[in-house]
C-alpha cells in the first residue's frame, strides 16, 4: 500500500511505520542501529534542560507508538504463529510470580491490620479494621503492590531480554527478514500482562484480606466473623472495579516501558543493565503517579 513510511505519520527518527500487505495490518517496525546519536553540548543551562526535555518527549512518543503497534497486533494473539508465545508469557508472568506475590500480599494485609488496629484500639474501634483493610486492598494496595512485584520481576526480565536481543542485533535481523518485531516480541508480553495483572490483583486482594483477618483474630481479639462482616458491609463493587482498572493500566505501562527501554539499549552488557534498571525505575514512578490520578478521577 505504502512503498515507504506512511505519509500521515510523523517522522520519529529510527522508528518507522511500514505496511505489510501479507499480514494485512499496520505494524511498527523498529529499525535498530548501533550508531549512537552525537549532539554537541549546549552552553547555556536552559539549552541543556531543553535538550533533556525534548529527548524525554521523543522517548515518550516512541514508547506510545510502540504500544499502539502492539495493540494493533492483538488480533493475532492466538493465531497459529503467536499462540505458543502468548501462552508461554502467560505462564511466566502469572504462575512464576505467584510465590513472591503471595508473600507480599499476605504480609501487606497483616501490616495494614496491625498498624491500623493498634491505633483504632485507642478509641475502641478496632472492629473496623476489616473495613479499612478491605477497602485499602481493593482500591490501592492490591494493584499497587502487584504492580511493584511484577515490574521488579517480569518487567526487568522483559527489558533484559529485549536489550540483549537489541545489542546482539537479533531485533534488526528480524526486521531485515520482514518479521515484525512488535508482533512477535512485544504483543505476546502485552497480552500476558494485560490479562494476568487483574487476575494477580484479585489474588493479592484475597490474600491481603485473609492476612488482616489472621492479625485481627490472633493479636487484636477480633472474631473472624466480625472482621469479614465489617469488611464486606462497607466495601463496594466500585472499589474492586477501580482496582482492576488500575492493574490493567499498570500492565500496559510495564510492558511499554520495559520493551522501549530494552529496544533503546546500547553499548553491550552495560547498556542492557542500564536499560533494565531504568525500566524498573520508570515503571515504579509511573505506577505511583498513574495510580494517584486514577484514584483522583474516580473518587472526587
């Protein structure tokens, strides 16, 4: 359809859009080169700040275009060529994260119940810890802690994999052979995180509430029946839905940041380590910021 890059899309440097008639969809072909970009250092401080700002905007734009390309490839998630990759990523992101998620979720609920219960005991309101733990886990702590755990484990692994393939020019080889890297590398991980993050969040919520019940019955003298009655009396379906929506957004953020940082890796093993560290840092910050604004949007 288009002999060169699509005319209605902006030029973003090393990232170009190509139409693959055989596949029948518009994909993002990431052209990986090893040549670094050399820029003369600006003399004024405002020039240096402007260059950093422009570079950050360019990186954000490339990451968003990478996400759009992966979303466009989602219809092929369970095609014959991609089914195995998607299932493998579902297993890696979901089941391999369960041990760490279980420990973090259970102790998060225990810590919340203990700290809140000790303060409420001063006013004779310790029976309300069930409500506070349940609402806190559903709204915020469930998706937040799940996002941090998955970003530190699966997100860093994705960045390391993409970075290793980039510096060894495997991604460039795929592009040269006409194999869209976004469809075969990014899309399976996007599908896995988009599906498993809400499921892991539900699992985290359950374990966190159970951990709070254990602390309430063993250290605060609250019966399990009173704890769960108080918890589910005040919790609403909206709390659960908002938490699941956050988890879904966090999954998109993690896969976008990790793949973009991996594809941007340079300088061999040092660059892979730098990309991995940067992906975890950026994912953590975005999870915090996006989580706040989503809460502010739904609970005004």
